[in-house]
């Protein structure tokens, strides 16, 4: 359900209920007009307050979205920096492992040659 439709439904339902209550109450014409005017003024003020509050909420969501976006950008930057630093840190170890693997391969090849000669 659309939130705007729900808000309008609540608003118009409240207005209709208030008008019905005023019109069905046993009151003199002049007094009824005064009550209707007061009720209209109250509802006008309430609608203005609702509009102001909705604008504040909208602005808060916009600000929150912007802050969330900025935070995500910062986190991504931090992660990239951490990965780059990690890669630099492991470079000596990586080269050492590569050299050790080459020596192991060389040893295996030598063993194969010796095995083939003895067979």
C-alpha cells in the first residue's frame, strides 16, 4: 500500500468524521458556524504542521542517504588501501615462496632423472 494514499485516507477520514460529528450535534446555526470555522482553522493548522513535518522527514532521509553514500565511499577506499598495503607486505614472502617452489621443482626433476637412470 502506498504510504501517501494511507496518509490521505487517514486525513480525509478524520475530516469527514469531524464534519459529521459537528453537523449531527444539536447546535444552533450561529454556534454551528463558529464551531465549523474553528474546526476548519484547526485542520488548516494541523495540515500545515503535517506538511512541515513531512518536509523535515524528507530532508532527514536525504541527508541520511548522503551520509550513507559518503560512508560507503570511505569504507571502499579504506578496504582498497588495506588490500594494497597487504599486497606490499606479502611481496617478500611471496617471492620467497616462489623461489622455494622453483627449488622443489628442480629437486623433483633431479629425482626423476636419477630414478629413470636407475630403472
